[in-house]
C-alpha cells in the first residue's frame, strides 16, 4: 500500500459580523473575570488586616484630592470668524490710490486677490485684498485714508458651528471609508465585492466634498476680505455752476449767431425744395396750358 495522504485542512472564513461578536464576547468575559479577581483580591486584603485597609484608603483619598478636574478640562475652541469689508473712496488718481492700497495690504502680510480697471478710462478701479484677521481693522483704516470715503460696510460672521460640524462629518466619513476599505479586502463573492465598492465610492465622494467645503471655509476664516472701489474725484471748477450774467456784447453775438443759423436753415430748405419746384414747372405748366385751351374752346362753342 502506498503512503497514506493526510486530508488538506479546509480554511473556513468567518463572516465579519460573527467575528466582531466573538471579539466583543471575549472582551466582556475578560472584563468580568478581571472584576471577579479584583473582588477576590479586595476581600483578601480586608481579611489580612485593618491597618493595610486604612493605608489603602488614605492613599486613595490622597490620589482623589490630587486630581484637579478644572485642569483636566479641554481648552475652549477659538472662534472661527469671517471678516469682510467693502470700501468706496474718491481719489484724484484712482490708479495711484489702488497701487498704494496694494502696498498697504502687502505690508500687513496680505496680498492682492483681484483687480479690475478700465484701460481707456481711468475714472475707477476695483480691487479685492486678502489680509490676516488680526490686521483687518488696521488695513481698513489705512485704506480709508487714501481718499474721501463715500461708503464703508464691515461685516463679521461667526462660523464656528459650521466648521465644527464639517470637521465631525469629515472625521466620520474618513472612518467609514477606512472600514469599507478593510471590508473590501475580506469580501468573498463577487456580489459582496461590488456592493462594497459602490458604497466605498459614495463615501469617498462625500469625504472629498466635505474636505473641499471645510478648506474653503477655513480659507475665508484665515484671511479676511476687503473689497475696494476707487472712483475719480470731480474737480470743484467742473461741479460749480457759473453765476456770470452775459452782457450786451455777449447777447449781440448770440443773436447774430442765431440769425445766421436761421438764414442757413432757410437757404438749406430752399435748396432742398428747388429740385421739386423745377419738376413741378416742367410737368405742371404744360398741363395747365392744355387745360386752359380746352376751357377756351368749350366757351366759344
């Protein structure tokens, strides 16, 4: 007879739910056994002598007194605030005022985010600046000094709750994605694999969307936004109404100019109608002569 072949061991894969239940059960049994051991140890210590029990009690009391719950409390979260400002100022040279505003923002640790100006007309410039929140008030004051302020709107929005909510949802989504990835490696049949892949794709898309929203919100918190609109100041000579009353010579010149314009209008109208008059004479005169001859002949008859 040939050598006896041992049967190959069959590896059984335990479902994930059953495996988790087994792990939880083992942990509970371990906790129960640990508590029983502690109870037995405490009974033995009590039977061993009152002095040791008193010593343990003093040590426990000293430990409880040494712990300060106020010091173990987590520090409060800093508030997340979005600061925005909109300024409209008048300046003699809008381009120069906008250039000086850019220098102010850069000196404060910020930068020029966008700028818009008409190339053919230098009457206005629009610019948006991003500055650190702690320099927000100083930059607004400095930009207001570049010209005469027409409008100024400052707004702040506390988005701490929104940021905390996005952070919590993002952490949950990341945990879910990690679990799905672990489950993907242990999926057995094709149906389970496809279902896990579909759920993983949805959770990854949700995680990326939450991460983008959180990044955008933090960017607005980390840098305040200042929108500046610079318009060209109107000169006093152009805005004032003249109080000068015209004299005789000025009236004479105005009347002569009006008379000349009237003559020019009449001559222009005559020149416009002259071709029609000539056409009327050429066509109408023969008709008039022929009609008169007929009337004369009819009168003699």
